DNA sequence: GATATATGTGTAC
DNA sequence: TACACCTATATCG
C-alpha cells in the first residue's frame, strides 16, 4: 500500500472525516499513549502529506503528529464506533470524531514533532510529484551529478519524495529507460519525462487508491494480454513479473536485488541512457 | 502452526 | 551490506 499516493489520500481522508472538529485520541496498543493524550480533545486542523510522511496538526499547536507507515503500516477508517476485540490491541493511534474513526496499525513512525523536528524532516525530503509546490529542478540537480543508477535515485526520498518500488519500476518501464543508467548519464529531457510521468501516474493513484500503469502512447501496442493485476491490487507492466513475457515486446521481464530492494525491468523495452 | 513475503527506513559494522 | 523494526496475509506442511 504505502507509496506517496496512499499518504496523500490519507491526508484528504483525515480532513474529510475530522477536519475542524475536535477528536478523541488514544493508543489502545499503548506505545503512543503520551502523544495521543497530548492531542486528545483538540480539533484536527492540519492533515498534509509530504512524500510518504503524514503530518497532523491539532488546535493551535505548532507541533505535528508525524506518521510514517513503513512497509507494514495501515490505516482503517470506519463510521460509528470502532470495533472492539483482539484486533483493537494492535492499534497504535485511534482518532474518533462524530463522523467516524481512524485506526493506525504497524507504522514505522508515530510521534509528536516540535517545529524544529518538522523542519528537519521536510529539509531532508526532495520534491514530491504530488505537491503543487514541488520543483523538479531541485531533484534534477541531484540526479544529474550522481553516479548512482537512476533506479537507486528514484527510491532516495531526499532526491524525490513519494515514489516507492512499484512507481520506480513502472515509470522507468514507461519511459523506456534502463534502471542501470547513472543519473549523470540521463538527459534533461529524460529526467523531465520521468518527473512528468510520476506526476501523472501518482495523481491517478491518488484518485483510484491503487497503482495502475497503462501503455504509454509512444510504445507499440501491447501483445493482447492485460497487464498483471498484482496482489497489490493494480495493473502493472513489470513490477513482480519476473520471468514473464513483457506485454509490449515479449522479452522476459528481469529482476534483481539492488541495494536491498527488488528491481524489475524489461531489457527489451528499457534501453541504456 | 511455522514460515515466507511485502509498496520502507534507519542504524551499525 | 546486514540487520532491526513494525503487522498482516499467503502458502506450506
């Protein structure tokens, strides 16, 4: 679930459900008991996503509740009273308002940040393709002088904030760029292509709540099979399709580990620099 | 029941 | 590069 589009959806969902109204906050699991007590009873006035980070602001506090889902974190929303039972014991943060509740389980981070901590967090994030204030040139300045492969740069949140393993694989496929190409070997046009496509793909992800990729117009017709509907719940061309024929050119999709993450690409469609 | 896996990141060696 | 961490779900025996 948790690439940047998910977090932007969560921010919007928080505002819809709680925006401007006071909420009750608690931590059934206990590990965020102090933080929850601190915001309990205040109105939720800020819910904003920066890459994969969610920031919630309550009342006139300048501090923010900072949530990062990590690999396993999940939110569940509902109307009415949150369900009791064993599954409630794993809820790190629960917000309840008149409109419903939000349960957070398994986050990598759930903490209160003072303004200085918020600034440090935001300072180490690159531009987020889903934010109107994002400046792709800021990312390009990092990319263009890096010897790291573009596949590594796209997962570095200090270069670009938001894309995860699926968007990385799919955007490089759609742009026909080999994951191995060094950042400094990319042209400005290629970077522009990657960025603009991230904006399109991730905005679609925010709307639909899943990651779907479609054949870009500059690519030849697909071979008649639909893209894989992955366990993640979306239609993709290369992500987790190792060994299967590319839907565009028929070449087997390849996979390898790069810096601890699974990387997928089509050697037929994705050329060097 | 045990084990493997996952869309992520931070720290230590 | 390895591992630690957080949780749920799928798959295997």
